[in-house]
C-alpha cells in the first residue's frame, strides 16, 4: 500500500511542528508497518537535509517551494500533482501541515495543528491570515480524514466545522526521553550558561519563535512586577529566533529598563535545550493559544516545573506538572512567577509530577495514534 507523506515541514521547520513530524515519521519508518512509504519535499533540499531524513526524499527542484505554494494554493492550480512527482498511483496521501497539495490519491489525510489563525487573527501578518483563511478550509474540504495534535484542537475543528464530527483523529506529539531528561552535570549546565551569556543568577526560561501569540510582552511586564514586589534575583531568558510582529517584545524591555534582567539570546540549538531546561528554576510558557505545546512537555521531561496558561491544549500538555495562569492577566502571570520563584516545595512537587506526566508522551504512543488515523482514513 503506497503512502506518500509531505515531509516539507520536517525539513524546513526547526520549531515544534517540524520536530513533531520528524519524530512521528522516524517512528513510522523504524516500525515499518507494511506501507510503501515515500517522503515528498516541495522545492530543493540540501545534501545535509537528505542525509538527515529517514528515507530518500522525492523533490521537485525545478520549481521552488515558494512558487509551488503560489501555484497550488494562491492560484489554486492543481498541477504538478504530488502523485506525478512521486512515481504514480497513491493509496494514501498525508498532508502534514495545514494545506493539501494537489494529489490523485485513493484517500487523503490532512493534519491541522491548530486554529490560531482564526482564534487570534491579530497575532499573524495580514497576508498570512488571509492565506490561511482561504487555503485551510479548502484543504479540509478536500480531505477524507483529519489529524489534530490535541483533543482541544479536535474540539476547535468540530465547533468550527460541525460536519467534521467523526472524521478527526487526535495524534499527539511526544518527546525523545533519551534526549530530554534531567541534566545534573553542572559542567554541562554551566557551559550553556556561558554560551548564551545567561550569567550566574537563577533564571526563568522561555522558548519559542518570537511572535505575538506567545504573549511575551505580558510575561515581561509580569516578571518586572514580580521582581519589584518580591525582590527576586532571577533573570528572564527568552530563547528563540525572530518570527513576525515581534517589535513590541523589545519595546517592552526598553520601556521597563530591563535590558539586564531580560535576556533574548536568539536561536537556541536543539542540542542545548535539555541543559537550558534543566538549569532553569522553572519554564514559562504563557501562550495565548497552542495546538499542542511541545516545549511544555520537553521541560517537564527534564524535571523542570512549568508556568503555563490555562487555555487551549496547554492543560493537556502540562498535566499535574504545571502551575496554570490566566494568559491575558499580567497580575495572574506575576503571581505565578512569584509562587514558583519563592516556593521550593511547590517546584519540587511539580517537578516530580511533571516527569511522570511527560513519560506517557512517547513516540511509540504517538505512532500508535498515527497508525489508527491511517486506518480510519483508509476505511
């Protein structure tokens, strides 16, 4: 049975969606459950990207990914079809990142990671917001079955498009527990402190692409209030590359005069994440809306307590290992920061519960859910 998977986001994206797709497809290829698997990537790939993939990559380098996107999704022209580019008839085509490339396949499966573009339209560039509002509903209508990253995203999909009831499978992400675990070696944690110029103070760690939905201006204001009112010695370290509409983050730091207390080191290497999570007193993730919340699970797997929002899927990701706050309230976030910074018993309790919670999110479990989605899509 020929299965074609759009592996493009696994190659192009370094953040959560890319990591989830890489983990799921790696697990799928390793188990080899009987599919003839073909991985498709839009546009060109480098030799390094080919070497890192679990299978040979089928590409169409004659047209760039950007131009394929224009032809397929902006102009809605159904050529060149994916089945032409991957060698013939396809039993199941899995489109892994919101949009369905044109393909003649017996069944089509679409992963929709979240509905942030609808729930928080002000957090996206207008051009991207318009694009997603056109192509995602169109792609949903073309799919035989859908995958959601969390139960919350599945409920969002059903509440927006009631006809999808019974056509959605929840396939959650996971963490590699051989990688994301407590780093107790002080030489290792001290080395990442030096690498990212964190200094010797206790620190609160946050991580994501810098963009409005991650709610960093409120986090910075809450951190300022917690330091002012409780005399906290901590620094706030926000890792992640610049995304879009991020100017307010830097403006808030300048407005509050917190250039020394709030540190934005930019992109963080994946290999350094376990040590950065482990070295932090706690991890802060006060997002306004998420589809899965992978960094929350990564932090918990490293034994780091988490401060996160009580919205969307984040209680699914955080379980009993997180302290929950109202993401739209600076006061609520500040109170949570103060509690976690000053109550070591609370941190210890959350740390122990978080490790147990994160342990249930394995790639084997995620693969079982994915195979169930494939079975339902093919039925």
